[in-house]
C-alpha cells in the first residue's frame, strides 16, 4: 500500500487522539454561523494535521475546513491537493453520539486518489487508494479489506442519509428511490464508509452536501472499494471548482445501483 497513505493514516490517528481528549471532558462550543458549531477539537486537530502534512509534503497545498482561506486560496493550480476535515460531524460531536470522524483526502490530477477516515470514538479507521484497494483498521492495528455490496435492486437496498439535513427535497428523493431501508447517520465520512464496507448500499444527498473536504476522503475510499462516488447528477466531484461548497449533492453506491439512483433523481426539481 502507498507510503503516502501510511503517513496520512498516522497523521489522522494522531489527530484522533487530540479529538478524543477533548470529547472526553467538558468543552465549550462556538458558532461560525447558524447551526455551524466549532470546538477546541476542530481547531487543535486542524492545526496538528496541517502542520504534519506541511512537514511531510511541503509542496502539496492543504485545504482545511478550519484554516483561513488565504492559506489555501491558490490550491487549484496544484496537481496534488490535500483536503482536510479535522472533525467531520461537529454537531454529532457536540451531541456526544459518537458519529464524527477525522478525514484526510488527497486529490491527484482531477480525482480523489487517497483517503483516510478515522473515528476517534470507536478507534476504527478506514483507508484506500484508488486502484489498490481499501481496508479497515481496528484499534489493535489489524486490517481487513473492504468492498462495496453487490445488491442491484433499489427496492431491496438500504440507503444512508443525513441525520440533521432533513430537507423536503431529501424526502422527495427517498420517496423516488423507495428503498427497503433508510438509515440516518451523521458525518459524511461515516456515510461513505458505510457504503465502502457494504453495510449500506447507497449514500445519497440530493442537494447541498457540505464542502470539498467532506467529499475527498470518502470519495477515494468508496472508489477504492469498487464503488462509484459522484455528485447527485452523476458527474465526478470537481475538486477545482470555483466554490469549495458542494451544492450538487452526492451519490455513492456500487456501479449498478449508482446508475439507477442517478436516473431516478433526474426527475427531481432542483
């Protein structure tokens, strides 16, 4: 497996210790905007990850959620780019339900190629390199391979969707898909991982789906596990888009279900 991925895993594990340290004690919550909390865990993990990545890969820009935009504004000109979400699922972190992760993703050229998602609450991590495979790492360091599920019928599928972003459009989309089961889960990273593990068949968000740092790591892991990860229109995520916010949604699934989900979503008025 890639040396770069191993370094990303080590950095994410180090950041997860910091996040868990904050999680295990009383902490204060600030707000960057409406329903957009930030804690000491976000800030400390962001600083640690950015510093470690800069030391190891000084020529690769780091686009991180809690870093000032001026630090990464020129990233689009680079062939390789790191995207970092130090605590994906801060609202879940604040709610203390365990559904939050540290995420580091790497884009090379036009695609996410390497991804790491680490869950501080459970000690589990998931990682992958497109073309080389994906795997889960338990808290003892043991690794097992990941592969997306093989289910082909939407009517028998399980769909994982946002726990907190329950918009009318999401409800309409779920009605269109008519899956057997809908699982509500926090953290974009955990939703992507659920598909990569074969635990869920589809991850779907029909509209706004966070920002590029919410997509990069799970994008690489899902595709390394044999799946497809695109926006809700079936197009590859544009990691050099003019805006870092993703207002085009997400669909992640095995190839057969992915095509069927995207086809059904075309009838939505967006």
